[in-house]
């Protein structure tokens, strides 16, 4: 394993200890994703050149859909792109309300240099870029703020001309934000950034100052997305990876709401195909039941046609360039390999690396993975989250902390219902099970 910084290692290990997918460092844990790397790299490059790309990622619980999305987001940010991951939900982020989807996008917007929300940093960088381009021409005195401001507004309008034809409020709010910053009115400036991010209940005085009205609605949301892509590109972020995660929640909503959500998704895909969003790489994740079932994408034939992919052949021959990507999930070999990677990553920062490696050797990691998967009804795909949590929190931490702790002798694996997700709990044959690992 390559040299990893202590901060990066700690972030990954801490997330696994909590039973969550790390926000960064996923390349250290990427088992079985090599088959997708080249094709995803080509799509990221396409988006960075001003094209657009789309894939639907399908897999059951535990197949690694969230991991795949965040692994891809790291690749995007290494190319200078921005990224945002949105969890679709019935109450928090309903897919049929695109203004809410856009608001979540701006709240979760990240770049390599900025954590969520990176919106204000991106906008400030954009205005700085516009000013530098004007000053580089040598025709305006940098101290002539009034003339410089007018030139920036003119260049702003030029860059956002395509957006302004359908959504003039986006450019108006940006212009109002710049003017508020120039006059030192930070309250109005912050309110306008919030309005640009789709936030509700922005002060009416701030909206009047920029000449905009009301809140962002469903119909303007796609125009705001188009404007955001333009701003990102101009300030050095050539594209945006947008992940819509857990779209299978559409199957559980009221019929009319489901229809609206599916139609919103179809509309978004049509706009991508029409070239409206240069620089956008959209990833949609869901379970096979969502893509194939009558309560999911199949309920809207135009959407089902756009997502159609043949999975009748052996999974070994799935094309990584297909519209839908089928994640293979984990088997015992890949689960063991993942455990060994985590053990080595942990050992590199441990108090006693040799003790960690010797007491949690390859055979013990394989034993733990087999035992846990077996008690989860043989459903290996369900095991990774709880396996890694047990490996880090129950085994590696204790080996590192206590000189005499031997997991083969001193540790009994216990699965308690309260620490399991619903899917994991359903796979266990009892509420609490002790497994002999001696």
C-alpha cells in the first residue's frame, strides 16, 4: 500500500469504526472496481471537456452503491471537478421537487479544496476570475472600482447569456451579490448567496436589492443548475459529478408523487441528451427492483427505455460503458481482501504495527469474514459494513490498546439487533448470536 497521510488514514478508520462509508480515501479500499475505472475515467474526461455523461448504478443493499459513488466523486475532484451527493427521500428530498434537489445539491457541493457547502467559495472564485480577465486586458485601472464593476457585470451577462434566456434571475442575483460585496453590505450578500442556493425564506429586502422575486421553483431549478455549471467551468472546475442516491425510495411513495418523480427524472435525462448541461456527469443509484419492477422505472415507459440494459448474459461480460452498471457485490474472497487492506491501513498508524499484523493475520481476517457472512444467512453482500466495523472497533482497536489481547482467545463475535440495519437484522437468524472463533 502506498504511503498514506495520518489525517487521511484517521478519517477512513474513524468512519469504518462508526459503520459508515468514508467521505474520502476510498481508493484505499476500492476492491473490485478496477473493471469500471477506465470507462468512468473516459466519462469524467468527457464531462470535463464540456460534454455530459449519465449512468444508473444498480445493486442490492451492501453491493457498494454509495461506496462506488464516493469513489467516483474522488476521481472527479482529482480532475478539478466539483461533486455533490444527494440522498433522495420522500420527506427531505423528493425527486419530483427539482427546486429541493437543487437546494440539496448546493448544500452538499464540494471541491478538492472546499467541503460542503462550496457554493460561496465557487462564486467568489468566479468573480475573481472575471476581474482578472478584465484587468489582464490592460484597459481598466484596477483602482477605478466603478468602471471595473461595470465591466465585470457586462462580462457576467455575456457568460450567462444562455442561462439568462430562460432563467434571468440567476444572473440578476449574482450581479446583486457582487454589488453588495463591493458596498460592504455583507448581510444582503449572504442572503443572495442563500437565494442562489435555493434556500427559502430569504429576506425580501435582499431580493429587492437584486431585482429578483419569490423563491426558486421547480421550473427554474434546471436553469439554476445550468448557471451553476457555467460558473464552475469559468472558475476552473470543468464539470460537476451529481449523484442521486437511493432513488428506489420512489417505490414507497404515493402513486401520484411517484409519477411526478419518475417524470422529473425523465426530464432531467432528456435535458442531458439535448446538451443543456455541459460538464454534468449524473449518477443515479437504485436497487434492481426499482429499475425492473412495476412500481419503479418500468411504470414510465419513456424512462424505462432510456435506462434499458441487457443483463441476461453472465455478469462477467457486463460492459462498463452501459447505461446501467451492475455492481457485482462482495463474495468471501473480496470481503477478505477488503479486510486485509483495512488491517494494513490500521497497522501503519498503530502503536505496535507488528502486533496488529501478527495477531490479526490473514487467516484470522478470513475466519472473521466467513463466520460473519455465514451468520448473515450466507448473504455476503450484507456483511461489509458490519464486518469492517467489528474488525476495527472490536478487534484491531483492542489488539492495539492491550498487549495481552488475542482475538482468537479473548474475543467472541456478537451480533446485537440494535447495531444492525433492517436488512442486516433480517439476515440474522436470531436477535443475538455468539460465534466461536477459537
